[in-house]
C-alpha cells in the first residue's frame, strides 16, 4: 500500500470516529450531560455522563462556562456546588479520544477544546462566590481542573486522584503547572512525573482537597450548604470544618507517602529528569526502584516538558500558567507526537505498549522541549 493511500485511509478512519463521537453527543438530550439546578440561593451543577465516568467533553464545557458566569453576577445566587452523577466518579478526565481524533484530521476541536477548557479553569480559579466541588469518586485530569482551583474541594473515602498524563504523552495540564509546584516539598513534581494515585483522606492530606468528609455525609452536607443564607467564605468553611471533624474514617491511618516524603524531597530535587532518574537508581531502595521503573514507562518527551512546566509554574500566576499550558497543548497536537501514540496504547487499543519517539530521555533535545513553550502569537490563549 502506498503512503498516500495509507494516509488517506487513516484520515478517513479518524474522521469516521470523530463523527461517531459527535453523533453520540448530538443524540443525547440537549443539556443532559450537565444538570443545572437552582436550590434556594445555591446553584448546583451535576456532571451527568456516569457511563463515561463523567468525562468532560466540549458540550459540557460550553454548558458549564456560561452558567458559572451567569451565577457569578446573579444577586440571587450565593454559592455554587459542583458534583458528579453515578456514584463512581466526579470527573475521570477530559474526552481526549475525541481530541486526538480531531487532531489527526486538522479539525478545530483540537484547538478549541483546550482553549475553552482552560478558560473554564480560570473562571473557577477566580470565582467571586463560594465554589464547592464535591469530589466523591474518581477525579483525574480534566476533573481536577474543575475542582482544584475552586475555593473548596471536598474529598471522601471514594475519591481517587491522579494526574496520569505522562503515561499518554501529554503533561499535567488544566493548571497543573500552578497547583502541583505549590504542594509540600517535591510532592507535586513526584505526582506529576509518576502519575501516582492518591485515595480518600490522603487527597486532603496532600493539599489537593481542602476537606475530607465521609461519603455517607455528603448529602446532608450539601443540604446544609444550600440552606445557608447569603453565606460568606467563612460561613461555608465553618460548615465544611464541622463535617470534617465528624468524619473519623481512616483518621488513624498515616498518609500513604508519609514514610517516603523525605526521600521524595531528596530524590526529586534535581536540575533535570535525568538527574532524578540517576538519584532513584543510585538510592536503590525498593521505593526508589519502583519509581525509576514507573518513569521508564512514561513518554520521555512528556517527562521533560512536565519538569520544565512545573519549574516555571511555581513562579507564575494561574493565568500565566494556563497561557503556557495552552502552548504546550498545541505542541502535543503536532502530527507524530507522543500524545497520539499514548492515547492509542492506553485508551484505544489498550495494549499498554506505547512506542515513544524519541524513546529515551537522552534523545529528547533541550531545544525541542524549549520549542514547545514558544509563543503562538495571535493564537495564544487570551484570558
């Protein structure tokens, strides 16, 4: 088969997949993927794609953003609560299969999804009213972007947090470059590079969630929040604090990384990813060895981009970080990038055997990484 015919066939298949995805979105009831309620003076948004673990798609972004903007200036809305339907997930991430299929054929979704998602993230991060995310279940990637920048993030024993993007040739976006460097010590860099998963109370202990409340108490908590009359930030905080004090589940268990925190700070303190890998291999402890093995499976390009992203993001505002991350997102959408291969290996074919290019850290040049951070000129994200 000639290269021309192969490319045409490949493009046609991507177009068909993208049309199927859009068709599924169109056939769902208008607005059904986001449920919007006004309960007293509270605005309540429910992410409503339970079969897809409430994965965030373009339709949901375009429903959620204007609603948040409307409530922000509405005198009869005093607090916003965001939650996920189905009992398993708050939001398991963004609908990146649709994004990569769009990127293969040059469809505008590849640009618009990231742009509009990051604008939504910024809206949450700068929201002028109490914003409470009830992250009662899986919260990864795009779901982190809908929660972590809000004033209040309530984890439960069902919460599962991760930023697993280096495993799919991407980077921890949605403002990961802002919140991860601000976690204690080198914890944020460790989570970003390895995709390590935090569960339950540990999500709050790490600083990702602001509170921990037992899942069985979430319904009562929500009712108490919506019943508040013109609540201040302090009023909401007092209610959340009271529920946290009454949630003793797993309180006696130590933080899952407690015995490794000093080691993480020591081994992940380096001027390069190669330096971190060297530290891990030299240390030789079972924990260090496991992390070295994990990093060896990740996209080398993603690891280097992520390292530089967090280095820079620690001194940036959220807005500056999102502008930077939009540039990175578009670099990852370039034809032949690891993002396509990672999505194929992990989410489409599920063989979990990605063929990264370049395949080693040594082969990823500093210039190629630097180029990913270059200005897009008129195409830069504007907030």
